[in-house]
């Protein structure tokens, strides 16, 4: 499996085009599966279940996307992990529910490397942590599958500007807040988070990852 790490913010439309092309190539058997770690400039994306009323104050561009889920925010200080993976070739077979569980487990094991306990919650997408002021979301998940090739993926809040989430109802859940590693008092560099994400991904999915290729410009 190939891994790419982008050192500079990648425009969302460019990332979406790159994913679409890679998915077609994986389906055709001409390219390997890909794990792509990156950041985006500040923006909101709307999943297939997005409720327009959840777009409260769009401070940044809004992009329609084919992934599942509702509105989410991406921006500096948040690591996005896009996974382009042929589910037919995985150990669990073409099982979307199992795949989502594995993405959750990937995030949980990544956070555990920094002594942060991420947890699943029934009926709530993403990964949650318990804070002194209550539960808060630290990571989001959104997936699309085409010809049994999965794409889109996860995002982990390392140190984004949490006020930027105020322009939306994140994932349609208004009862709980959003947090980050920094907000929890955990200082983590982007390089350290990348390393933890790569190691945890290999553990959960049981794959061998190629030497990371660092991309110094947007695809």
C-alpha cells in the first residue's frame, strides 16, 4: 500500500479530483491502494445527509461532496487521512460496517499513542473523548464506496481553531462540543501525529505500507 504525506495545504477540489482518479485506477488494477495524509485550507464540506439548516454561518467556502455524513469543517491544524482502499482485497472482505469500525479503531489507536482515550458512541459518528465539561468530538469519519473501492476517510483535530466549527452544526450533532489534542493539553507536532497515524493504520488493517512519499506541493 502506498502512502503520501502532503507538507502544504491541499485545495479541496484538487484533493477530490486526485481521489476520484486514484479510485478509478485502483478499480482498473493499475494503481495500488493509497493512504494520503494532508491538511486543507479552511472550508466546510457537505455530506449526502447534510441538512441546510445546519449551515449556520458559513465563514469559509462550502463544498458538496459524495461522502456519507453531514457538514464538517477542515482546516489548518487538523490532519485528514484519505484512504483509497479496495475492500474486496481486505481481510474482512467487502463489509462497509466492518470498514467503518476499522477506521474508528485506527483513530482510537492513534490517540492512545498520546495517552488520549478515544471512544465510540452508539448513534454518533466519529470518535469522542470525555472532558471536564462533558463529551466532545475529536475526530470525524466520512466515507464513500464505488465499485467496492473506499475513499474519503477521517480527520483528527490536532490544533485547529475550534471557533471555525461554529459556522456549522458538526455532523448534525448540536448537543456536544468539538475538541482537539491541544484543547486537551496534549502538544503534538504534525510529524508526530503522521507517524502515529501510519503505525496505527498498519496495525489495524494489517498492511505493509511503502516508505512515505512527502509531497511538497498540492496534487
